């Protein structure tokens, strides 16, 4: 017995049209202007947009960082996601130098299995350029259903790898159907400036941003793109925070390269002045790359509008102010990096993008669902409303407003960088493979419903 | 009594999925994996892509030019289009200085009505910047169903208007929901160089290209974009022929502007050396902007792939070699400008784009159908496969090959700039609002079936 | 009987060294560490820089404009120049449509002869592109000692010419040893916006700037450079006011073109907020291109430092507030355009450039004397301290301060856009062909001493 | 008793004028149109340009490399230089990881002292970023007369340092008056590609170039400039070989940075096809960055003309084909890198620059003498013809031709990359501090005449 989603307006990355959907056997079975409901459950989507569930290409759940672990695990994190309208996440499995990629993946499978309330996939990070590591990449892609590999140009002595490793990873991925992701900041320069700031006794949260100048991101983005150009490899730049980095991507695309950029909600609505909030509240905004001067917000939005940034991820990485962020009370460099954004990612893009008049609902879907699905090998199973696709459906009511607050959000963390923002538009229903996981503010799914989603090989011409 | 298109793979700008379509009452009525056929006709789409019919945003039919008139009128031209897989064209109604836009439109309605075999819309050109002309623009948009207005920066003393007229047109369109199109070449410089070449006794067809240097296109494209920037207006640059012009568009988009670029099949497969063909055959390639050096082809293709060019038009403008192009036998500047490309537009993009490995079928649909529909106010009635859309359907067989030739094409003209090209992929069936207008090589439609399509206002965020 | 300039430090565009100079027979006769003074007059240059006299490449003296005439003629204007350290000016002879260039030049010779207190040359403006006008250019260069020709892209219906005229002028100059100068603003766009502002009842001086948006300058600069590129001609862009225009010049030079840029003192120290001064004082700053937002100042200075702008002119064009600027009391578009800057040009560059730490004295000399001399065919007769050069010598005391004021300046006008600025550094002595024309604040020259200076042909590799 | 250089035309970076010079006490004592010769020696400079002796900012003499040592030491190398018209060199003292900079310098002083026939200075390379090394920099600048420090971004595991070291060096130099030089190629990428080529059995000399793609140079140049931007430091990019790297420099200067670029004669006249010469002759051209495709030559020349490259060095590093280059007979990666260019540096720039019509003699002097002198703290003692400067004088006869050949050159090496080139223009006399060291083809100086030249602190505004 299926479910008819009745009376809504279907929105895909391309289309907007009045139609009913029949969800059956976890799939979208039928699309018609008015479908017979006989024998099926019916949900009322009138006045709503019926869109593919959100796909969050960038999350960090149950992740160790600097002696602590993120506040959200796969259960609480995916529950927050579901209530925000997201039906799939792709989380980062963090490779450790010397370990195998297969082990790494196994560890992360164990974290997610039986906990996640929505579907999930994995990216792998690459911590070293050993021959053994490089040799694993083709097998991971072909056998393990992971098609993307992230390298860090920052976090010296921790996650950072050298250009040799980046280049080899690009070559392997280009050859075997993978997509390299890059955290693009020059970690060497940051290392020097951070030490100088600490030696000078500068401790407040704002020094996190001031020790990571925007040119570090501009430089690293340009470098990664040139390396991709030499390797003839596609490249995905995560969490673009600044006009300078986004312009480097535009320049790469201008010369015909397959470069893709991602930005995140925090870069669209927060700005440098947030670091200067009193009472250590600035620590909420300590994440990397840092939040930039306000004028960058408009540039990033116009880049999204013009599809010079292609994907919208949360970079969710939650830490409590109390007990976690506090570790850096006397030293900004000890504040765990990250913010809880998995739940409100769609809300922010809808508010500033669609309500702000910069994009229509189709583009909202493209950025927050379809493009991530295509880039990370989940399409067309995920990321669209089409016959045969998974019944991951977001029924979005554009006329109801709510106010974001840590008091009412569903993530397991005591702060929210969007605290107090009023959003017009919110999920009415959320379906994950036909199962209603959210109805308004109520979680209606179940722990462990989510399953691992194998990624297809990356094919650069599909976006 | 409808038609079931059975067994094919649906392709839209976003989606690719196995499904059947039911065409009924000129519309797409139902989409399902397998539809019951009871009472309906059935066409076999197995092994085929089922796509929205092509939309050609740039045609010149029954158009006077330099004392002659194009070889194709609305009957022969649209018949060629239909057999190539195109189900809608948008033709240019040519305004004459001092005349009203309404009169101009009436003239073109008269040319098309009762003749066209597929649907059509109109763009209007703007020949002068008189207050009366500017005052007509809002009414044309609101009442006449035309949302785009083209200005010429070239053809001095004939079609060229000054920057004041361009700027006013941009302001009017920005205010009232229109989209300005621009033919971007610096006509003043061309005028000087052309005269110098003629004075020097240089007569062969290649001098057409040599008197229109690429910097003329680069300059004018940049200028038009800056004017649009000041007017805060969207802009559509027609027939981009060169890397230099395409880069100017990329630069505009990089700074967040709503600039759209169109290129045409002749710029992807012809090159400057074609002008040097013996026996005046070079005259076939006399069109403006001219065909460029070969290396530009790859740049344009990569720009299409990266969606830095957004639309693919034919710029069909056919003249017979015999009796028409011959007018310029002794003077390249007297050769009527244009080439017959309406029929093979889709074939060329498929061959160099999809078969060439640079893009997938989704992007083929986006460039040749969906984007033109969105830009010119025809979407979602045209340009997609969705419930409720017009039943303009192209069943495309990707495995059958043919060779282009003037001997076998269906346009009413004695030459073809793609003569001898082998194309793998061709229409199996073409439907216009549910009427089968082509089956393989056979025209099965009827004269006068085509109707005028009113354009909605242009809304810059919809692409 | 010569003059020994003793004890100073010689500064040229390249060199700085301790030496004495012997001025004899209007020339620099000898350079040695310590020269014998027997029989010669001696001036004490100790503690001073001994530099070539300033060359102002951009002045408007005795010029009719909008029904009035500039406040300064060749006597008062050159006297102000001399007291500021300038020993040569190049003034614009304004061609009128339909008139001959020879007549124009004759008119301007009559204005200057017997009046100028220092030497002068002429540029010619080009008001039309008639064959007769173009045919005069080679003869003007070869016979009349004028090597530069200015075209206006702004002032529609008055001075503005079309691109055809600009391009022909570029071709003629490239062929015959001339240098085209361009006033780069898009006059068509300005015409439309100005009318719209006036129609809306906007009258204050600031609307002068707001109706000439910076993109008009950016566009026109880019266009002029592209036209020069096609014509393979050198180009000199006058009075660059903005980063956008300066960047266009950088881009042209980056691709190897012989493009030269000039900026003026008012763009380095005034900014948009000056237009908002009360009591119509904003009218002082009405000049074209307008003064820009403050951040442009730093960009222009860094461009001077990096030699991406090459020449520093005053664009002196003086009008009294009382009786002249007042003509636009009720309509910003009727305010005569221009400001009195001939006297303080060197002072401003010294203060913001040298005292500001951005450039050394060599570069000061290059920008304000040597480069203009080279560009406008006066070098090596003018523009350097070398044996055989004219004894045009500025003895500059870097340690004495003064405050600029209309109350104390020597120009014949009632206002000064630099009013109240304190400058450290001023002329101690100024020599024109060996004649001491200024000593401190006292004019010691004579009316009519100045003679016309024939320009050599322009040779693009000399800078 | 001094020497009068009579009858010549003095050429400096700025000036060209007829005058005689008196050389006395190792200095230029007097400049006058016609000097009395009483008691002095006289050399006939009629028909010649009298210019400051060349300053070669980039030489490698007596340098160990890959188990061998350069063919030229300070005696043979400087003798070749002198006969080519160069009167000062600045050689690289190569720091070894863990060693002190002071030791390094002492080693190089010992190599040069008593041998050099002309004056010399030193640059220091930086092999590690240890605190001790960084702490030495200020003392080296203040006490040792060395103002420039070179970092390598290539030669992984040998000379390459990480970005942390580069950034610290930039900071130290910015603070203490030093100038950082950078060898800009991405050594990590080159390491990977080189290994892949060797593993694939590719051995010929051309693989040297093919394993060092131009993007490696473009990337590293961009990166170094960004690091300098963050450190607010000036930067000198050595041996720019390609348009891509030169464009990165233009972009940096466009945004106002103090970036300086050097190119070398081999990049102006050799091209990639030289690697394909038979019989291992391609090995002559094995140097880094490699010689590029031919079209880059014109770009580099236009960049020199437009002063977007500022300095012209030889990068002399000579190895015999026989016995040295042969080490890489079976493995391109074992061929010692470098070519003998110290003697013909001036000849090549004169031929392609001045005789080629792209620049005048002033610019020749600026690029090959004055600018290096200013950048490396030798000006005004060296690098100009001015009263009080060292009597380092090159009397250049522009009308005499010669043909370059290893058979006739004066360097101690068996090959010449300019073999067979005909040059019009050559030294007639060369003076080093008043001593005639060359007359035509004959060396007239003496071993050990050359002395170490202390560099003044670098001051970014002096160029």
C-alpha cells in the first residue's frame, strides 16, 4: 500500500508543475495531474512544493576532534537533518596516517549502522600518499561504493597533506572514476601566523579568523585547481567562504575545467563581526575557513545564483559551548572547529536565496539536492522527483514561518549560529524511501531506518 | 484518444529515467514506468531517448536582406526544423526605423500564420530609440506575448543602433520583464576596415572574416555587458563565435550579472579555412559574426559544457548559392549573410557534444530546449517532459547514423555548411502538441498546424 | 654668463647623486661634483633636490566652455604653473566640427604667443572623422610639431565622436607617428542618465557624479584599448579616475599593448563626499570623469607606484565659483566642468607619493616630467637633467611646508580643490631655459618668455 | 690620471645624449659635451653607446650540482662576463640544510676572492626554516652586505623548502630590508611526473621539459605572490620562462604589489623544439624551468617592453656536454641543469630587443643593469652613468656584427645554447672601476681585480 502526495506542486532542478505523486515500495511509482487514491494513504500537499529531499554532501557526525568528539552522532545528527527536510547525508570517514582506507570505512560504517534515521553515504579523507593508500582508491570506488576523496591543505601536522599526495590522489581519481574534494587553505601560512598570535598573547575567538587570512583560501583554491588541471582531473572545493576563493573557481571554469564549488549556510548569513560577540559567544563561529567580512555574503549568493558554486552543504560539525568550545577559553586555537548546521541548511538557503529573490525553487533544489546527488554518485536514485527514484520527498510549505533557536532545534547541541533568524518556509512532511520521518516539528521516523548508499563512479559531464 | 510513447528513456534537463508517456489533448497527461495502452495509439520508443522537442531560439525565415529574401519561408523552414527534431522556433520580427513595433509584429504574424508546421514565437528587433518605440516595449511584453528585444551593434547605416538606444532598451526591459538580445560586433570598426579592403580590391569571401576581427566581437560583448550592468538588466548575447566573446560573458557572470550566451552549430564545426574553399564555395560560410580560427571550437564546447554559454540556436538564415550568394561574386561585402542550419542544429550538438563525450543527454536538452524555453517565456509549457506540458516530444534514436547533405535535407536551399558530416543519432518520431509531425525522414505533419506561442515575462532567476 | 646650481642633489627619473650643474645658453652645459663658479651666477641648492622642471601634459587655458571661458589664460595659467615648479605645459587646441586642424592650431597659437611665461606645446582634439580631417593628421605631425590627438567618447552632441572616427584617428596616428589620447567615458549612457536625473528634479552638484557611473569609464577605457589593439596603435588614456579604468589599462598592458595612463592630483586626494559640501561648494569638484569613492585613491596611487599609470597631468581647467560655477546653481548639468590644479600638481604628488612613502623622488620625476616629455615628443630637450638638455630646472626644497589656499595661490580663480592641505616640500628656484622664473613665492620671469615646443614623432618603445 | 671616454652617446635607463666622460679614481668624475683630455688617457667612443656596464643578477659559478661542479669558476666565468660587457655579477651562495648562513657566505667568499676579474655580490639561498636560520637574516642584511634570499619551490628532497619556510623568510625580509627571490615551480608535482616518466622508460632530454609542465610554474608563481601579499613583502621571481608565470606577475602588480620578475636570454630565443635535436644535443637545453613552446618568446619580450618583467639575468650555470651533461645520457633526470649564458646575455637582449624594434637602448640599460642594481642594493654605485658612480662603463658598438659560437666564446665550457646566432652590436671597450678589462675580443683585465660589493637594504619604492 502506497502513499499519494496530493495537491502539491512538484519542483525538480528543472521543472515546476502541478501533479500528484504515488509513493510505493520505497519508490516514486507514478506522476499524474490527479492520481486515484484508492487503497493508498494520502497526505495533503496543497499549497506546498513537493521536492526531492535534501542531500547534505558535507557532514561530520560522531567525529573525534582535538581530544573531544562532536556533540551529534549519527542518530541525533540525522534526526536533526530529517526534521529540516534532508533525507540523505554524505559524511566524512576520517583516514588516519598509516591506516588503510578500508579500515577507516569500516569504522565509520560501525558508527552509522543501526543509528541513522535517514540514508547516508561516505566520503573518505586521505591522510597520506603512501603507495598502499593510492592503491586502495580504485578498489574503494569499484567495490565499496565511495566515489569521493578529500584532501586537506590546512591543519598542519594533523590533517594536512603535501601537494605530492594531492596530485597523486587527483590522478588516481581521474583514472578510476573518483572525485577529489579539497579543504583549501594554506596551512603552512596559518601555522606561522597562529603561532605568532599566540606568542603575542592574543587569545579571543576573533583571532581564529585573523590568523587565517582570506588570501590563504584564495591561494590554496588556485593551487588545487592548477593541480587538477595538470592531472586532467575534476575537483570539488568544499566550504568556499570568500569571494576570492569563489573567483578562483570561476576562473578555472572559465578555462573549461571541471571544477565544482560548495558553500555553506554559515557563510551566507554570519560575518566577521560575530566573532566579536561578548562572553565568548564568538566561539560559536569558530570553524574553518572562518566567517569573512560581510560583503562576501552577497558575492557567494550571486555565485550560487549564477551556478558558479554548485553545491550547498552544511559542514555540520557540532560542539557544545559548554564543555567543548570552552576548551579554547584562553586560547582561540584550542576551540574545537565547527558549528551545528545540518538541520537549518535548507531553511537558510530558502530564506536568503528564494525569499531573497535571488533564485527560484528549481535552483534551490539543484543546489541542495540534485547537484550533490549527481556529484556523489547517488543520482537518479536520489536527488529528483522522477518515476523510479527513491521516495525521498520533502513537502515544503513556503508560507509558514518559524524562528531558529538552540532551545527548539533537534540537534544534540547547546548553540546555534543562526539563533533568532526568522525563516518563512518549512517542511510539512518528509519521506525517506516512502517512510514519513517528519511531520512538521515531530519526528515520525525510526532509528536505524537509514541505510548506506553506494555511490556510482563520478562522471564529469553529468552536471 | 491519446498516444502512448512506450519503452523509451525519458530525458529532461535534469533527469534520465525509464518511463512511458501518455500524450492526450495536446498535453503530457501521465508518466509511469509502464502505462496501460488501452484505447491509445502506441509508438515504440525502445532504445530511444524521449526528450522535449527542440526549441530553436534564433531563426530568420521569410526575411528580406540586401535586395533578396531568405530561401526558406515559414513553411519550408519549419518543415526542416521538424524533421530535425525541433518543435518550436522563435523568429526575429525585424523592426524598421520609424515604423511601430506593433506593425512589425503584425507583418511577421502574417508571414507565419497558416504556414508554420510547428509552433513559433517572436523576438522583436529595435531599429531606433525614439520615445514612441521605447513606449511600445511594455505593451508589447504585456499584451503581445513577446518578451525579447534585439539590438544590433553592427551593420552600420542598416541595423546598427547607438549605445543610447541600447541602454534605453535595457532599462525598459529590466523594468517591464523583457530580455534584451544583442548582436555584439563593433560595426563602426567593421565599416572602416571593410571599406579599406574593398578599396584595396580584395574581393574573395574570406575577406568577410578578415574585415570583422575577433576583437570587434570581444569589445562589443564587453560593452553590452557593462551597459547591462549599469542598467541592472539581464542580457542575452546571440551567436557567440569566439573565445574572446565567451570569456567576456564568463567575466560578467563571475561578477554576478545575469548574462546569458548563445552559440550556434556552425561555430562548433566550421572554421576559418572553410572560407578558402575554391569555386566561391567559401561564400556558404559568409555569416556574422564570421567563423573563427579552429581553436575557438574547443573553447566554445567547453563553455557549453560548463554552462557558461546557455543556449544553442541555429541562426538559420538560408540563401541559395545560385542566384543569391552569387550577388557577392565580385565583392564579399555583397554576399547575403547567413546559412541554413535549422534542420541540423540538434544533430550537430549531439555529435560534437554528446558523442564527443563532453556532455550527457541532460545537458543536450538543457541547451537546445529547456534553457531557450525558460529564457523566452515558453516554460513550462514547452521545453520539458512533465505532466501538463505540451506534448512536444522528440523520440531520439542514438544508434542510427546519417550523413548531412544538401541533396537530402528538407530545407529549401541548395547548400549546407555541414555537407558530408556523419552524425550518429537522429529523430525516430517528432510530436508537436501530440501530432506526429515526423517519422524518420518523412514529414507527417501539416502546413498551418503551428500556432503562435505567447511568451511570459522574463524573470532573471529562473534559469 | 651662466648660472651654477650648486650644492644640490640631482634627481632624474633614474638617478640620484650629488652634483653641481652649469646652466649656460639656455642649456645644461656641465655636470660635475663641484663646479668652478668663476664668472657665473650661483644659486644655492644645498638641502634641495635639483630636478627637471615639471611637464604638465594636460591643461586647458583660455578655453571656451558652455558659454563662458576658463578663468585662466596663458599668462595667468602659466604663471601659476611656474610658481608650482612646472616649466612646460601641453595645452589642448579644441577642434570644432567642420573646421580644419590647421585653423584650430593657429587659433591656439594666437592665444599663447606673447603671453606664456614658460614653454608650451599643443595637443589637438578631433571633432569629426571627415576625410579632410584625417588627411591633415600626417601633415600636422610632420610639419606643425604636434604629435598627439585627443578624441572624446563623452559629451554627446558636443565633443563626442563615434567609434569610426576614433578608429580612423588611431590608424592615422599609428601610421604617421602620432599618439591618440582618449577621454574615456560612455557619453551615450551619461546622456540618458543625466536627462533622467534632471527630469526627476535632481539638481545638486553630487548628481554630476551620480549620473556618470564608474562603469561608463570602465567600459569606454576597455573599448578604446580594444580599438587600439585592432589598429595596432599606441594609446594614452587621460585623467583616469577609478580603479576600474586603471585595471582596464593594466589588462591591456598585460597583453603587451602600448597603452599609457594618466591620472591627476584631484583623483588622489578628493573623493565623492566632497560633492556633498554645503553651500554649493560641491560645485568646485564638478569635473569629468567625476571624483570617485575614496577607496579608489589608494588604488590609483599604487598604480602610479607600479608604473601601471605613467603620467601625471593636472587637467587644469579653472572656473570661478562666483559667476561661472554658479551657472549650474539650479542644474548640476550646467556647472562648467573643471578645477584649477596647474599650480599644485607637483605638490600633491610629492605629498601623497613621496612623503606618503609610496615612491621615491626618481619616480616623482618620471611621472610628472620625464614620461610626459617622452610621450609628447619633448624628450630629451625637456624632462631630464642631462648635458645638452634645456635648462629647465626645479630646485625643490623637501623640508619647507606650506598650506594650499585660494587666498594665496597665483592662479586667476577664486577657489582651490586642495584648499587647506598642508604640503611639506616646495620649489626654492625654478628655471626656464636658464631664466629664473620663480624664487620661492615670487614670480621672477616675464610674460612672453615661453615659446612653442615642437613635438617629435611618437615612438612607442621610448618609455 | 684618468681616462676620457670621448665622442660617444651616453645612455642611461632614462637618458640618451652626446657627451664625454671622465673616469678618475675608479669613479665617473665629470660629464660634459666635450671634455678636455689633458693628461688623461682617451678612448674613442665615437659611433658607440656609452652605457653602465651590465649587471648580471643571476649566476652560478663554482657551484656543486649532482655530484659534479659547474664548468666555470669565478675566474673563467667573470672573464666571459667581462668580454660580454658585464661588470658586476651577483652569484648565489648555496645554503645547506643545518648549516649557518654565515658559513655559507664564507665559503662563497673564498671561492670568489682573488679570482673574479669584475666586481661581485652574493645572494643567499635558504635551505631550511629553522629559527636559527631566520634569526641570521637580519644580521646578514645589516652586517654582511647581502640583501636578497632565494627560496626554491622545486627540487624536492634537495633544495625545495615548504611554504612555512618561504613565508617566514618573506616576513623577515619585509621587516629587515631584504628581498626574497623565488624559484617558482611546483616541485611536488614535478617529482611525481618525473618518476612516472622514468618508470615508463622515457629517457630523452625532452622529457625534462615534459615532466615540468608550465602549470607548475604558473601555480608556484601565483602561490609565492599570494604569500608575499599576506606577508606584505616584496618579491622577485627569478627566471620567468612562460606567459603563464609572467601573467601571474602582471596580476600581482595590477593589484598594487611590489612583485618583480626576471627573465633570461635562453627563454627569448630557444624553444621546446631544441630539446629534440639529435645526438643528445638537446641536453644543452636542460635547465629549469625548461624552455617553453615558441609562442612564449614574444609574450616575454612584450612583457619586458612593458616593464612587467623588470630584470634580465643570465642564470649562467655551465656544464660540459662531454663528461657532465652526459651523466644523463640514459636518464634525462640525471642531466645537470644549466647553460652557459653569462657572456652573451647582453648580446641576446640587444639583438631581439633593440634590433628587433621592441625597445630602445634606455630600456636595454634599465633591464640589464640599472634595475638589477636598484633591486640588489648596488645603486647608484653601480648601474648608471652619473657623476660619483663607479666607473663601470660599457662602450657598445651597435654596428659591428659577430656570430656566437662555443668555439670562440671565452667561457670554460664546450657548448653554447646560442650557437650560430648572428648579433649586430658588441662591446668595443669595457671598464671596471676605471680599469679597461676588455677591448673588443681581448681580455685586458686581471684576475682578482673584482671585489665584493656590499648591498644596501632593499627599499621597495626605488624602482
